[in-house]
């Protein structure tokens, strides 16, 4: 069987690969500290689960409108307006099967063969594969670790060419936890407008900001033509398995994304949408409680990692990841590269994490601290012992 040229341009998400490997070890009885999975350890709040159960009881189990139930589209724009001061109409919202589908559809609907897409690195692994699948060319912008991986519009501008179609920004960032300051986001949008390109802002972690930072979205700018926002309920409400996300943008772009959705998944699962409606319209204290807990965990894990001699660790301002640099250890004891280091950590120390090449850098690894403080402490203890033994 000869597979398509298109499919050969991409590979299985390496974060998914780590999760699978960790799962196998766990099944064989290994006591694993799992820093690999990029998902909240909290259960979905009860009120959201009850709303979905009620939807099932009411037989809301049929196809819905492809772009999502009207109630949910309205709830998304109203929540976004409340949280960020935006003013989207329900027709400017598309409900998708997770934020990932919105990203896939937006790239597929806009990027032609040979078009360039500016992608700051470290980047979330799927951006690159989706760009490649669409036939686009990712133009990588390496961010400086010394500057906390902060994205600057002037650096993006230097990479723009007549072939640039799209700029991708993800703040708070997976995998670094870096946050782009609002002034810089505004400069990026001004640049996109001036140069006639589209800016995609992935806001999947927008509620997890620390040290008193205020939630911010470019949605408040009123821009439609040059901006597409991607959001998700996965992290905000601990709903990763529900698969509900959304896009906010111009009706023209959304109509083209909807075409793809209508021929692939059709609507996101009906009762998951009813659960999502409760998530967005009910009390929001679960979001605050999760944010506060993530901030405590961040403080604990960063302090612990910084106490390991030779590891460098920037201070993440959001999301639930840290991205330490292990360059100091890589050429010791024949370890060679960070992927080999991650494999040894898994096999010898029982710690699962994702090596940096998945995110475009060679000497880092990503730790997801969406796990209990007790597991964080155990993981730190194992990391410390492992690095001391090298
Ligand atoms: C940066 C980023 N964007 C988008 C997503 C997609 O999440 P979902 O499809 O679950 O909404 C993820 C998930 O890990 C992510 O890390």
C-alpha cells in the first residue's frame, strides 16, 4: 500500500507517544510519576457532569447543527465578552471538537502549498505537523531562553515575506509557560493588519496566569479580518476528554472552516455541548481554585528544579508547564541527547516527561505539573537522585 505524500509529512504526536509509553509501564505495575500528560488532574466539576447526564436523559443525543448548538455559541461569546471585553456575535463563533480541530481547520482553510507560517519556538507540537499537512512552510522563530522565551513583534516582522500567510501565537505557552505581554500582542496584531496576514491566537490556557497577571485577549480589539482566536474548555474546566473547543473570528473564515467540519466530524458530541454550556454559564469558582492550586504547584516545582545543580529553569508565568534546560548533563555518561535522557528517566527513575525535540529545542524537557503536590515532591526527589547519579 502506497500511502499519500500528505500523510507522510506528519507523525504521531510525540506527547501522545510519551503518554502511551507511560501507560504501558503503569499497567505493568511501575510506580510512575507522570509529568508527561498535558491535562488537568482535577475531575470535571460535578455541575458540568450533571448537565451532560441531564442532556442524555432528555434524549439530546442526535446530530446538532454542525457548528454547535446556538445556546453554546451564545454562551461562548458572552463568557468571552465578560472575561476579556470582546464583542463577538454568536455567528462569529464556531464550536469544534476541541481547540485542536479549530486550529486544524483554520490552517487548512487558509494555508496554500508553499505559504509561510511564522511559528515561534518552542511551539506546541501539533502546530508544526498541521502546517506541514496543509503543505505550508513553517518559518521558525527561536525565542530566547534568557528572556523567558518572550515573543517580540519586531522579531516576527523580520521573518515576514510576501509568502507569509499566517502568524501563530500561543500565550500562555505550551511548553514553556511563557506569556506574551498585552502590549506585544497588540503590536503583533498591528503588524498582521499592516502586512495583510492572519494572526492566530491560541488561548487554550488563557485562564491560567500567575503573579497577579490579568487575563487578556486580543478579542477586545474588535479586529475580525486579521485575527482568529482559538479557545478550549479542555484545560479551563478540566474537560480534556469531552472534546469541546471553539474559534472566534470573521464569519467568512468560520464558514470555510465549517465546510471541513461538515465533511469530517460533523457536530461536536451533542451532550458534551450541553455540559460545556453549563461550564460556561454556571459559577466560575472552579477556574479560580484550579488557577490558585496551579500557581502553588508552579512555585514548588520551580524551586525544586532550581535546587538541582546544573539544571536551568525559567519561571513560567502561565499554563501548567515548566521547561528546564538539561544541556549541562547531555554530554555526560554517553547520554547523548535529551530524548535518551527522558528514556532513562522513565526506565530508571520512573518519571515520565516529554523531551524538547517535540517542541523544537534540543536541550530541554517539558514537565507538566498538573499533578498533586505529593506527586510533584516525589518526582522532584527522583529527579534529584537521578541527576546526582550522572
Ligand atoms: C497550546 C495548545 N493548543 C491547543 C490544544 C488543544 O486542546 P484541545 O483540543 O483539548 O482543546 C492544546 C492541548 O494540549 C495545547 O496545548
